[in-house]
């Protein structure tokens, strides 16, 4: 029934009008042109009706709640129990009970390898390279006769490529591809793009919108999604987690708390009045509860448990 | 919608006979629960009946598993979204908590929005969120992202195009 389905071209035009009218302050002339467009084809009013209905639906969403929910859903991870189940440790007989009804994690279903929040894993891949995944991370691996391929789907990984295998390693990331043959490198997705640190070997970075760049051993760079590259002065050792620790120097508490939050499910908040306190030391990532206790002893802060998964840190 | 480019019911029946058992065990190995796997297998065939697809299938198992994968993603996202929603409520003052009835409408919209966001490049996604959820104007978004006005307009149109497809085409 062609009559109630506007053609793509009308939909595209309606969307262009919507952008001008809703997200901008349109001039009288723009509104006049819009009215002309509306009458210029019998299907235009229908396209406009659908597009503006969609926009009304989106505009009606509670802003704060929606944003938090969308962000939160990206962070959702599998429970530890699902993991054990996948490893076959729990799946004996029909005694799964409630565990079987718990939602499985998407990473487990789709990615070759992944970790839940708070989990770290290391293993040797079939080419002899050593791979470590940090908390809440996922990768895909493909090996062919000509090349080794790795995609960082989410999170953070350290790769120690087997130098005796001379197939190139192609790594796909959100900011563009990288290649190496014999590199030892660390990749971490963050809000600005990707953090890249190289310990050994030659690594070439091909940012999506900038020219290729060689990254040398000892370099730690922040690569923006727009291809911008910055050397970083960090408050922490980016490689710390590969040894199971969070090692920081004069790190503002707010940053420390958000770092720690990566390893814990739920909410971990830091009040603004203590956000600037400085934290130094090396903390065992295996026990984040203990880290919170240590903080309350070494800094003038108090740790409040509103629920087990909602913890806030404020002034003591 | 035309019907001559979906598989014929007899073809689906044949597909079902030949591959249903395989699909169930493929799903069971992933979801770990045979009832859940059976449900998903059923849903997969329902989707096959409705999908536009030129027959005959070259690789029926690859086709079936890709549809089943899509269903698993949808379910996972929905559950993740519901949990995130619940967690976010904890931060809201009582008066701002939506009613149970509104909850479902909001979750449906958020689910589509979430799927749309997954299909967008990071900059487009960010521009869209800034404009749609944070209420920034095109000029403000352009300043924030350090791109031109025209780029923001294009990004927003692109994001809305994806939202439109999810809202009306895949329904």
C-alpha cells in the first residue's frame, strides 16, 4: 500500500526540515519555505507527520533518566555466576535453578573473548601471543595464513605479540586501525578516544582522519576520535592492571574513584568537596572493597553505602 | 510490503525440518538453558517467515544463526536497558519517577534509541545526544564538538534517519 508509506526521498527532506526547525531558531523565511515544501508534493505532509511524531516521542523522554539509562546499559555486564556457568563449572545436571534465568552477557554470546566488570583474564592465543583483557572488555580474534587480526570491541587490552610469528597483526579500534609485527602494546578505550601505550616493537597507527604515525617504545599517547594525538602526563601507570594493581601518583580523588568504578558494578560517586584530594599508592585490584576502606583511613573522607551497588564518597 | 520476496511457507517448513534441531543446540550452547534456546529458535523461524529474502538460501545455517544472533542481541540490550533504568531511578527524586505505565513507553523508546546509537559513529552519536537529550542548539553543538554547523546538521539528519528506520520500517 504505497499511500501510507512516504518514499525515502520525502522522508529525507522531512528530516532535513526537522533539523532546521527543531534544533535551530528558524527565520520567518525558513518557515515560509517549509510551508511551500509541505504543499509541493502530496506525500510530504505524511512524511512530515511521521518525522515530527518521532521527534515528539524523543523530545518527550525524561532527559536525565534517559541519559543515565543509556549510559548505564552500555556498562551492564554479566554476573560472575554466568561466567562460571559458561566455563562449565556450574552446568552439571539440571540444577541450574535461578542461575539459568539470569540474563547472559552479550559479550559472551558474540565476542570471541570478553570479561565482566571486575574481571581480568590472560591467555596465550594460538599464534603464541599473550593477551590480557582488563575489566569489562571484549575482543574478536581472527587468524589467517597472511595475517593476524584483532578487534577491540570494548574496554582495555594488552597484547604481547609473538615476535617469532611474522604475520602482521592488524588491530581495529574505534579511532582507526593499527599494525604491528612484534609489538607489546596496551590499548584502552576512554571518553576521548583511545589511549595507546607501546613497550616494545614497531607500531603504526592509522587514525581515521589523520595521517599514519609510527609509535615508538616508551610512548603513551591519547588519540582522539578526530585523529588528534597528544602525549600524556598520567597520574597512573597505564600498565598497572596487567600486574593486578592500580598504581597512582598524586591522582585527584575524583579521577581515582572513576578509575576504581571501572572494576565495580553499580554506582561509585565522589562528592565535589573531596574531588580534589590527592591519592598516591599501589592498590590491589582484586579487592575494591578494601581499597575503599584504605581510602577512608588515609584521607579525610567517609564511604557511604546506600546499597551494596551504590556507594558515595564524601567529606568525613 | 510485497510478499513475493519472502520465503514461501513450504520453503520455511523445509528449513525448519532440516535445521531446527541444529539451531536449538547451537542456541543452547550459547544461552545455556534449553527452554530459552527453544523459545529463541521458535522466534528465529517467525522472523524468517517475515524477512525479505530471495530464495533459495545459499547457506541456510549461517542465515539462521545470524537471525538468532540478532534476537539474542535484542534481548540482551532490552534487559541491560531495564536494569540500567532501574539503577538510574535510584538517583531521581520521588516526584520525578515515571509511573509504571509510562515506564514501558519510555523503555520502548529508549530501546530504539539505544539501537540507533549503536549504529552511529561516535561523533554523530555525540552530536545527537547533545542536541536531543541535552537540548543544545546546532550552533552550541558545533562549538562543543569543534566542527562546522553544516556537519552538525548532517549528523543530526543522519541520526534521525536511523531512528526513523527503526521506528517505522522494522516495526
